[in-house]
């Protein structure tokens, strides 16, 4: 049987390889001539006032040949754009004249910094080191709002703004705009200290300009990078030439902060009463340029009280939920340290500070003249400035030629002493490569990695490995990869990284196709189709873990509406889950089929709605349903509203409920009071019950857990209901003063019935006499209000109010039974939430940036 499953995996991968080779070589990639602009050197100063009235602007060369990216890729724009670049002794200047036939209709929405909102925008990206991997991005909208970040070569990452831009990076730079009878004008000054570039006498930089006109649905680019080549966006930048005799400037910033806070919550020793406390604290952040291309960042006693709280979720899986990092110190520049292991990472910075407050952390990052990029990260946590946990990361990546890289990583974690097992230490490491050839159209991508964990008290250790190898086609209307990956059963990076599952070997094949080369056709602006295929087997036993197929497509109409569809098929020929039983062996999963449909309204309007519907069918009879609606509304130029409501429910989905202990006592059966293993239960923690003669035949072929005891997985038909309502709003008073509000109401409830015991990995036996009930509800209301005032460039005052209410109820006793939390109506759930005492926190945080 095992041999047949291996043959199936080899067969499917072979078929995929043949299809991939056919797709990859069925088209010809045409080279396009690189566009250039000459920067103009100046000796006099430029006043940043949104007026291009200095003589130097008239002497500079213009970039004018903009082309549409949307809606009609490659067409001439409806509005003319002229961009000039100057450079002087201390910085570089960008001036743009953005013509508009209807200046009164220019959208000037205000927003907080880095809010890529609905407005007319102009954006410039500089690949100043000319490494074709990263670029500094600066943008200004017609309301004067600034946006900046680091653009990565892969075109992924960042936040909800511009794809591929890490918006956490904030520089100190200057800009202004003016509205004229011909359109609008933007003027930008970027100090050299905010950029990284070589010390060569004559330099060429990569450059890219973007203009967005939302009311027309137009995005204009210079140079235009077609959809079929955007995976390598930075490699397609234009050239900015004639940069002579400029010297990198040191970037030294010291940012002390002072924070005062007030907290109130329910008194744990006197329920129903409110306990309050106040505090005051201080800390400091440093940024020091150690030479032209090396930066040291450090923080002492950091405070992240202004960061938005994590959303509430219902997690009934066997795996941890990983939330996005939001703390600025760790988000900024994190792309340097990224080392992906499949769907996980060797570094998950949310681990740092999860157990203890952060005492201090440092980052050293840079790039050598020979193309070696490196990063070193260290952090120490503990209460009362007493070090308890230590974290360390070293990452390096060497550029090879124009496009390829090879690199490596090492991480270290050291936990405090524990009387049961001593100190725990964990090491991870790996090497990765991205080798590209044929003018960046094809590549070989992969990595190899290890983890090693030790317990110093008993000298126990665990060592595992993982690896991946992909062959890719990176550009063209057909793109994709084929490859395989392996994760040993002892591979575990979760001390400092994140990984949900190990113990598998997987073959993968993915394709993406831009219909008509990504250009308009018929009633459509653009359409794409993609597919993803996987076949997995267990690493240690060769057990079939299932074959999956996902395919999707998105279509954008000439009316600027869009529709998307996705079909996901899992366990097409059966498969096992190694983790559903929480450590008690594999479980045969049913076939599932999921369908998702989504629609988006016209993006040119000041409001947009996106309804979606999902349905999942389980081969054993269960069903899952989901409905959602996302909405955005720009109410004038100062108020932006967005809301998201999602409802999900399950009906008769067979799922793991608990692992139960049973013990024979003569002719009777006993069950553990709590769902724990027999080794963790004493004799008086068992209760007798009437099992109706079911247990003896069910457990007849089950291996006993000690003397007359059994420990087995219990499954049930699960019904759940959940609703998630999230509201965000931003009120912008000026370009530097804003109020941001976030609220989430989350309600969930569920129950298990028609219980079954897993006899072996393939069979579930009905156990109608199970004496426990398993029903629950969870309610949460979270709210954050942040008043943010950037009173000078780089210096900010935050006034924050955080409010939280959480209420949960569960039934899982032997007796007595009370009212079911599952049967409570939604109104009662909401009342339960708002009847409890909330947690409130108010803080005032002030920081000031000293520039040297």
C-alpha cells in the first residue's frame, strides 16, 4: 500500500513537470529598451513650497512618456505628467507637474502618514544602491499626506497600501503641493542621510514613477512594467544617470519617549469591583549610521502601547494562531531577516516579549560594496530589568550578478531555568538560494534548514531538518513553479520562529496565467487564472497525507467591477491528518470541496462594497457556510470609514472534541473528570457512568494505557456559529493630526453531539453514552482610539484609549448541567459581553527625534 502511494506521488509530480515544461517554453519573452532620465546637478538651494519656480527646474530633463498600467495597459494616459530630478550637496529633489483637465475634481483626501488612501497620488521609488532588489519609496497625495517605505523585489509583503512596500520604514524628508489651473504640482526633498548608495564618483540609480488618478481608475507609470513582469518589478526600473560626486551622509537619530498611563480592570481578589493603577515610564530608540551603508538600531525599554490590539478569533484547530507583527521596531527592515520555511518562518518576532517585557533590543544591518547584505538582531527580556530570555539572529545574503542571491541564517534562543527540565536552548539555521538565468525569466529557488533544541537538566535534545527545491518561470503570461519540500518529524523552529506542521514530504506545482498577456480584451480590463497542486506523504511512515487541488480566477470588467472565484479540493483520493488527534495518532480525513465567490463594485466611486460567499462540503456529511461583506467609504476629504462583517457556521462537521481517559473497575467503566491522560489523573478523579455496553467492544482492539486504562480520541459532530463585525474610521484634522478608531465585536458559539471514539486511524465508532456535554460560547468587544499628532518631522504625540471586554462560557462537566451557552440568542450574547467590567487603558506618549 505504501509503495502505491509513493508511486501516486511520483506519477502526479511527473505529469505536472511535463505540463510545466510545456507552459514555460511555449512563449517568447521580448526584451524592452530601458528608459532613462538624467538628474540635473545644482549648486543653489531649493525651497520646498510646491512651486517649481527655481531656474534649475527649467534646466532639468523631463520624464514624460508615462503609460497606463490600468485600465488599459500600455495605452497613452488621459492626463499629461512631467517629472524632473535635481541633486545637490545634501539631498535629491523631485518635482512633478501633474496636469489635469478638471482641477476641481482632483481628490485631496487627508489621512495619517503612510495611509495610502483614495486620493490623487504621486510616488517615486529609488533603487539608489542599484542592486535591483530593494528600493526606497516616497509618495505624496494631493492633500499633502506623506507615504514612505521599502519596496522589495518580489512584489509581496507590506501592508494594505502599495503591494510590495514595507510601510513601517519612516524617513525624515520634506514635501509640499499646490493646486493650479492646469492640475497640481509636487515638490520633494530627500536628504542623502535617508538613502543608501555607494561612494562611486559617477553613479546610476534605478528609478520608477507612479501616478494614480482614482476618479478615472488610472494608474500611470514611468517606465511601464507589464503585469507579466511584475514579480521582478525593481529589475524593470528605469535608469537615473548623471549623478556625480555625491557623498553618503550619516543618519543619526535619537528618539527618547515618555509615557504615562492609567489602567482599570476587575479586581481579581474582589470580583465586581474595579482596580486601578497609574504608571509612568521612559525609554529611548537609536538609529546610527555606521558608514554609508550600515545602520545600527537600538531600543531600551520600548513601549508599544499605541499599537492596535490583535483581533479576536475562534480557533478550533490543532495549531497556534500567528498574528501579524505590528511593533514598529521589529517591523521596520524585517525583510532583511526573512527566511521562509514553507508556510512558516525561522524568525517570528512576536515571540520576543511574549513571555516577559523587553529590556532592550538591537539591530545591525547593512550592505557591503561587494553586494553582501547582512542583519544582526539581538533582544533580551525579563521583569524588573532582570534578564530571563535571550534571542539572537544573524542573517546574510550575497548578490550574484544582477539578479541571483545566496544566503544563510542562524538563530538562538535561551529560556530561563525551570526546576522540571532546566534551561531550554534552541538553535536554528539554514542556507537559501535564488538563482536566476535567461535574463531573469527562469530560476532555481530553495533552501535547507535545521533546528536543534536541548534541555540542559537531563541533556535531552531534538534535531530536525527541512528543505525545498523549486524550478520557476518568473515572467511572461504563463508563470509558475514545480518542486518538492521535506520536513522531518523533529523539525521545530517554534521557539523563535513559526511553523504549524512538520513530518511530511510534499510535491508542488503552481501555474499563473494572465489572459491576453494581462491586457484588455472584450468587456474585460484584465483577467487571470491560477492553479495549485500538492501531494503529501508522511516523512517518517510514508502515510498518504492527501492530494489537493486549488484553482482560482479573477476578472475585472471595463466598468471597473470585478469578480473572483476559487475552487479548493482536498483529499481527492483519501488522506490522513497527523495532528487532529493532538498526539494520539493519524486520522483519516474525508474528502472536502470548497467554493468561494467574491464581487467588488466600481473602484472609481468614493465607496466600494465587496460581498463574498463560501461553501465547504465534507465527504462525511458536514457542511460549512460563510457570508461576508467589506465596505469602504470616503466621506469627504477628512473622514474615511471601512467596515467588515463576516458570518460563519458549521453543521454536523465531524471534528476532534477531546482526548478522554477510561478505566475499567471490575464490570464497570470509569471516565476521567477532566480530559487528561491517565498519567495525570488520580484515582479520585474518575467517575463511574453507564456506558450502555458500548465501551468494551469499542476498545477491544485498542492498546491499553497502563493497567486497565485507555486514552483515546473522542470526535463529535460540531455545530458552530460566529459573527465578526469590525469598524475602522479615520478622522484627519490636518495632514499631521488624525484620530483613528478601531472596534471589533466578535461572537461565537458551538456544540458537539453524536460523539464517536476513534478505534483506529480509519474507523470512528458511535459512542452515544458519552456522559459529558461539550458546548461553549465566546464573546469579545475590543476598541482602540488613537489621536496622533506629528508635531515636527519624526516627532509624535500619541493619546490612546484601549477598551476590552471578554466573556466566555463552556459546559464540559459530568454533572450538573445548566443552561446551554449554545442556546443563548445573539441578543443575550451581546448583553453578556457588555454586562462584565471592562479593561480600560489610557496612555499619553510623547517622543522627540533628534537628528545629527
